[in-house]
C-alpha cells in the first residue's frame, strides 16, 4: 500500500514538473514569436504586424507539432529561432523594398506572406533532402571556431539589434 502511494506521488510530481516546464517553454515561445514578428514586420509592413504575429504563431505551432511527433528523442521541443528570423527579416526587407520601388505599395502584405511561405517550404525540402542523403555527418568537417564564430556573431547581432549607435541590421527600420 505504501509503495503504491509513493509511486502515485512520484508520478504526480513528475507530471507537475512536466506541466510547469511545458508552460515555461510555451511562454518563452510566445515572447519569441511576438518579438520576431515585430522584427520581421517593421517599416512598411508595420501596419500588418497582427498578421505577422499570427503567421509566427501558426508556423511555430506547426514546427513544434512536427518535431514532437516525428523526433526520435521523446523530450525534444521546438520553437522559433533567432538565426532564421534574422535571415527572414533580411529577405522580407529586401523584397518589400523591391515591391515599393516597382510601384506595388498597395499590395505588399500578400506577396510578402507568400514569399515567406515559399521560402519555408523550399528550406524544408532542402533539409529533408540533406537528411535523406545522410549529409548531417559532414558537420564534423566544419571547424569549431567557424561554428563558434557563427553562433557568437548571431548572439551579438541579436543583442545589438536596433540600439542607437550600435550594429543595425539591414531589415531594422527603427526610428531614433
């Protein structure tokens, strides 16, 4: 009887810890989604920030669901990433600038969302092809300083983004 109670209490404690960890992860993902959407949908796209937030929530949910269902590790979670958000913001800023230069000022939201969706699909196809080709093993040939430099530069860019007098990303349209 005591062993059953102890096992039940342990199970309840484990479930509560999992629930708390999931809640914290969800809150962090929500904050990241909103901040990345605000970064990508800045400048001429600022009036459509609500669409950007919805798009990041939907894409984050789909990505997290795919990773949760398809991962070989049962504790793996997924969420939005700063590196891809910076690349997406640069792509979107260049595309919106091109649209505005070609006189499409009234229709910039729809092509931009389409561009983001198509780029995500193309990257997904490329990553699936690399996975099927077992090309992930090639990462061992990339020197550690290169990987460290990329990750350090990414973190530095995220820390200085849109601060007066510091590094300014091409997609950042902050008013100072």
